[in-house]
């Protein structure tokens, strides 16, 4: 489930719970049992709930039990609508309140349901909105007084993320490669070098975003060549030109593995050298000036949406490249990686591993500019998801 939606569901159910409790004060406080989770199975008037924490719970639904359907994002039961038990399905989110039954079961007195289909639709709408109004990069400056965060989207383009009291902040969990594990964060947790993505209204020139939501995290950029591969262990050792030492990188089921075709890598290298996607010198907005020459044969790096006056969205470009596996790589291949931080002497876990990048690293011999460009492809970004999680 998309992390933003999952958090919204949890908050909405928590708020609904407080309303339900307030509305049912006639029940003895010490007799009330409450659980929030996902429906695992439904058989007749019995269901199994998988709570957000703890073991599965059997729930009995007496005749006439009140069942309400609450839309994702809603927090007031006044907006909920009645539904029947026949409409409850596996994977629906549910809040159950009732009294203890036998063998740690619950005899329900009221139920609030968020339909899995409603959550999926909201997730899709949010994904599209992140794609349409989102942008990200590496944090290069922070102005706490004004609530402004400057991020480098490409080596030649930075944008200002304007936050306010209404901005929501999420923070990637330490060591996690999943957006769905993101936790509520604060402005103060963000620091230079973090990778950040924001969603909100863009200025006409694309240089500012009035952020509604911001997600950030501290990750490691790796760029270099493969010195060895351990297929059985799912790891590769990379000579990192950024840290100037070798690092062991673990590839697991959550790692995004992609390999660029040579023409695409060449187009990106051209962009990295200062050429705009249209084949002309980059302007402040990332677009070629009026009357620019046609792009080199094969076209520019494309496939990502642009905001008003903004650069290509390389996160979306990456999400459209077919997935690769460890078997598609060999010794001496050039790779660019976004990984967890790891600890001294330990392996890191690849979040994104991109091969076929020889032209890109050639365009940036020390790897620094390449890493800045790669930040636009960071993580399984909200909305981009670069493959379902």
C-alpha cells in the first residue's frame, strides 16, 4: 500500500475510533475491546482480522451489528454510510469495537470499514498527483526561518521547496527501502545531502513549489564499477568513485534494478554535460530557448512528465525501464546506486541499482554531477513507485 495512503487510513480510523468511543459511553469502559487492521477472511457472520500489531483476531458479528463505510481521508463518522456484512471483503481496512469473546475473540458492537477498492482508488489519484505536481532531488540548502528547502534536481537546476504550517512531512525509516514504511516527520529532521521529494503548486517558471507534502530521507549515492558479484548471496562489490573505496551492496526483493540502453544513456550524458533535453544549452527552467536546434539522433531522455517550465522527471523515466536482475550484470560494468546508509564495515542495501551508465560516468569523471542527476531517480518515490511495492 502506498505509504501516504496507509498513513491517511490509519489516522482516519484512529479519529473514527475516538468518535465511536464518545458515542457509546453507555458501555462499561473496562469491557470495551478495540482493534484496527485488515480483513483476512469472512465466513458467514465470522471474520478474521489481521491487526496492525499482534496476532490475528476472530470477530463475531451479531445480527444487526452496525457497520459503517468511511471514505479514505475522512475522519468524522458523520460522513460514513451504512453498509452490509455481505459488502465486507478480504483486504478491507477495519476498526472493530466490542466486548471480549472466548479465546481472545471479539463480539463486535460496531464496525467502521474502509474498502480496499476505495483505498486503491485514492492511492492511484495520489500517485497521479505526485507525478503531475511533484519534484525532487538532493537537499543543498535549508532556510529554517522562511521554511524553504533548496534541492538540486539536476546538476544545473535547483528548485525552492516552500513549506508552511500546513505542510505534511514524511521521513523514510532508517534502513528501510520501502516508501510504505515512511513515518511522520518534521522540518527539523531534514538536512543537507538528504534526498527529498515534494508535492504542491508550482510557480510559473518551475523554480518553486508551495509544498503540501514532503518526504525525505538520508541515503547513500554510489557510483563506480563492479569488482565482483556473488549471485548466491545476492550481493555485488562496487569500487565507489564517490567514497574512493569498495562497498558491498546487497540486492533484495525490494531493490529496483534497471539497466539503461546505450542510446538513452548517451542522451542523459549529453544532458549532464550541460545540453538541454532539446539539444541546446540548458535554461534556468530546464527547457531549450526559443529556436533551439533539434536534438541529437535518438532524441532526448524522455518519458517523464514536466512541471511548468520544469525539467524531465527522471524518476518517471526510470519507472518505465524494464526491470533487470543481478544476472544482467558482470564484472567491470559501471553502475549507479542509491542505497541505505549502512554502518561502518557493513554492507548496504540497494534501493535503486542502475546499469548501462558508462556514458553518464564518463560525462562526470568524479561522479559528483552524476550523483546529483541520479537523485531525480531516487527511491520508490511517492507517486513514481517505480514498480509496485
